[in-house]
C-alpha cells in the first residue's frame, strides 16, 4: 500500500530519462566515478585515523594493565582493517571502470572520426567519379587542340599577293630566259690593245772588277761542294 499517494507518471519518466541520459554520456559517468573514488579516499583516511586511534588506545590500556580493554581496542582495529580492505577493493574497481570507460570513449571517438572520414571520401568519390574525370580530361584535350589550331591560324601571314606567287615565279623565269637569250645573241666586244713598254736595246752595265772576281770565287766554291 502506498501511503504517500500515487506517483505521477510524468515525474517518473522524467527521472528515468534524466538518469538514463546521464548514464549514456561516458564523460558524465567518468566524472561520477571519479567523485566516488574521491569519496572512498576520504573514507579511507577516516578509517586509517580510527585504526591509529585504536592502536593508541590499546597501548594506553596495556600501560594501565587493562588487558581486556586493550583486546577490545585491537578487535575494533581489526574491524577497521577489514573495512579498509573493502574500501581499497572498491577503489580498485572504480579506477578500473574509469580506465576502461576512458578507453572505450576514446575508441568510440576514433571510430566516429574514421567513419566521418570514410563518408567524406565516399562523397568526394561520388562527386568526382571516374567517368567525370575521363570526360573532363577529354574536354581538356579538345580545348588544347582548339587552342593550338587558333594559334596556328593567327600565325598565318597576311599577304594579298600570296595567291599570285606561282604566277610571279613563272614571270621571273621568263625574264631570266630573255636575259640568257640576249647574252647569246650579242657579239663579244673587241679586246682593247695593251701598250707594252719597248725592249731596251742598251746592254746592261758591266759589274765592277771586284764584284766579278767575288762572283767567280763563289761559283767555284759552289762547284767544289
């Protein structure tokens, strides 16, 4: 029987959703676990002080020869030791949960990042498919060919007489043929006479006697060689 009246469904659902929402968030859960670890550490310090007090009390009662009181103090110390062991085990469990939850949270974030990267790559591949790339490369090659043709067309010389070049060459050949014919029909011109100097009739002057003798000696030496 409910003495406090029927609980409203809205409040119950709100409480349940709030608790489940907090539990589903790993960061909130990690904070709560760390708060519980801190609380266990405070209780551990309190129990340790109680144990130290029991040891001190047992020593004092032994000094007063109160053996029964000392034994009771040591029994209480044993109870505190058992409680301290429980607290340490709870702390170990909580710290293990924190480590596992942090690792799982990090793995989940890594998975989300990798999944986002995969989706981004998939979208890029969808937007830029192999067919689109092939079409784009074909368009680029076509545009380059058209640009080359335009450049070649622009580089063509603009000469109004270019179409009559064959006719001009034929006329030039006719002129050359006429020049050759005129050269063959024209008689050769007379060679002008060249006035040469007259041959001297006088004899060359005789060499001096000394020079004649030296010349003879030189001829004799050359003949003896």
